[in-house]
């Protein structure tokens, strides 16, 4: 069989009945027909686990009662039958241990963010990724949108001149009340430091805003001055964050992440301003990129195959002509597509071009820890540490 035509065998840990993000992963992975779901350990609840496997058409012998059993059993199968990629869609505290063992067992990994619970765990995982000769990817889905790549290219090419200002915000409203106390499991584990980590809102969606700003601007956020808070009584972790930041090449900015903005859905938004103009992109209208040239009329660039003014990186992440909306699933599918290309080419890691990797995870965790240090400390500004020398992805 032609290597480009075969499907990559994929397994899941987590994602039983009622898990939104796992369903999105499965749909995105299947969009371009490059993956086949072959096994899983979907839930600690045996009945949920078995029902999920049956609903997905998996044979009973490839439905495992734990991630440890899955890795052991799949490792024992012949090479042409065992899974090749493990997708991790569990609560945060399991991301690093599962990824560590999967990589050591010879499997590629695609994990929901964050990579781990703290920076020490991320660094240990980063070392494992470097030694494993396997691909590690992190599901920063918003970095898969074509017009995000278009904005990045326009900044890099000087279309808006020297970058001066970056405004990035991610307001949500779903935690405006105590939904965890009303039985919402997703809200419950997100407010448990043992399962979620030290950051609440800042870890859940603040890292999306942070990574988007760094990716599009093409430079790192170096210093931050942060204010975190919790507006709902009894909540253990932050549900609201605001901060000023300074970037490595001189641009300044503002980052807002909040899950208590009542009435908001998922309007992740970034605006960038240089000395020759500005750009604006919104996740809720992902096909449009607003370009505001200095002293010229505003124009709206629209995604779509065949649009001559779009860059190659954006065009190759589109599937449909202009006017046919592509959204969140397609953005995630772009990450899976880049993963598939690297796996089928026989890449020995540590990452896949176009897919956020362990270094993105390291930066995100450094951002969380630095924001908390700054919020609780007396310093006006705190510096986000640089990546350690060594493996990069």
C-alpha cells in the first residue's frame, strides 16, 4: 500500500460519553481521512468506557480499562497492528504521566493542553520528548486557523510596519455562576488545583491568548504585570485575569482572559498595530482578517481556496472556496493533518512542522507561573524565563 494512502492507527485516553473536546478531536482527526481509531481507554467508569467503545465501533478487546493497560497491551501487538498515535483528552493532571509513558513506549503523542501541571513537570516531559525520537503535539487549536497564519505572515512581511501594540483577549461567560456546585463536571475539575494545576482561567484560556499573541506577533512576551482574581464565592482558582506585557522586540500589549464575562461565548480576539497599519482577527468570525492600512480604507481579507492575495501557509490550511465557512473542527483538523504528514514521512520528532509542540507547552506554563508570581508579589514587572537550551519543538 502507498504510504501516503494508509491511515494512521490512533488511540484515545479519556473522552467517554459527554466529553466535548474528545468528540471534537475524533471528528477533526477523521475530517481528511488520514486516521483510524483503533483503541481506547475512555473512562474510569467501566460501563461508560464500554458504551463509548461500542458506539465508536471498536472491538471489545481494544477497549482497555486504564491507560496503563492500553499502553502495555498495544505495545505487545505486532508493529502493523498496534496504535501509532496516542491522543490524550483527560483532565490536566494526567497529561504528563500518560505522555511520558506513551513516548517511552514508542508512540507519538497529541495532548490536550496544558502539557503538565507545573514547569518542572513540563521540563521533565521535554527531556523525554527529546530522547524518545517520537512526535509530541499540543492541541492549541486556534493556531490551526488559516487566517491566523495569514496574520502572522503579514506581520512578518512588514505589511503593518514595525509592530508597536498587541491587544489580545479571551472573554467567556460560562463560569459566571457556581456551575461546579450545580454538578458541572468540567467546571468541577477545572477548579481543583490537584487536577487542573495552579492556574484556573489563566491556564484554561489565558494560555490560548498568550500563545496566539506570540505566534502572530512572531516575538515572545518577555515581561508581564498581572492582576488575577476570583469573582465567585468558594472558587479555589482564578476566574479572571488582566495584564500588561512587553515583548522581546519592543512592542507593548494588553492580555485579558476571563470566564465570568456574562453573555460571552468564545470571542478570542487579537489586534496588532504597527507604524503602517493594523490587523484584527476574531475566532467567532474566523474567515475574516481585517487590515487597516495607515491613511487608507479598511479592507477585509476572506479565507477561501484560490484567493490570490493569501499566503501559501494560509491557503494550504483551507479546504473550501470563499463563502463556505470553515471553523473550529477544521482548525483542529489542520493540526491533525500536519501530524499525519510528519508521521507518514517517518519523522523522528520532537515535533511536527505547523503543530504546537512541547516548547509551546513550556512557554505556556512559564507564563502561568510568572503571572501568579507577579500577582502575589510586590514587583511591578516579572520576566518570563527563556526556554532552556536543548531540545526544541
